[in-house]
């Protein structure tokens, strides 16, 4: 689903893993959610990412409010991927690879 050009939140295949993000950026809705759950206010996020506007932060949070289950599922899938990746790429596995060469 690609939203219209006027939408602040878009889903573009091949960009940001196909996850909802702020149009014209690679800042995903879930990134804004993580920052706010970590205690950052929208103003603090804009200070950290000056290319974003308060309206875009608000749009991301509104999108999360409207699609929270989807975003939570995507975040869980990301976490599961990281755990599996770490299992495969532990220092022990890398040492075994080095010894084979």
C-alpha cells in the first residue's frame, strides 16, 4: 500500500522494510514509538531529528494509535529476527569460521 503524496505516513515496498514511515525519510513509525516509550517528548524528538516536524511526529503517533497491533507485531518480528541472527553470529561461530580458513 503506497499512500498519496500528501500523506505524512507512507508504506512503500522496498523502503524501510515495507514498514510505515514518515514520507521522504527513513524514520519508521515504530522508531517514533520507541523514542516516546523511552520518555522523549515530540519536541525532544524534533530536536534530535531537526529535519522532522512536530506535525510528522504527531502523524506517526496517530498512525500508531490507529494501527497499534500491526506496529507491535512488526516490532516483535524485528526482535525475533535479532535473536535468531545473534544465535547464528555468536563469537563462537565466528571463531569456527576463522579456524576453517
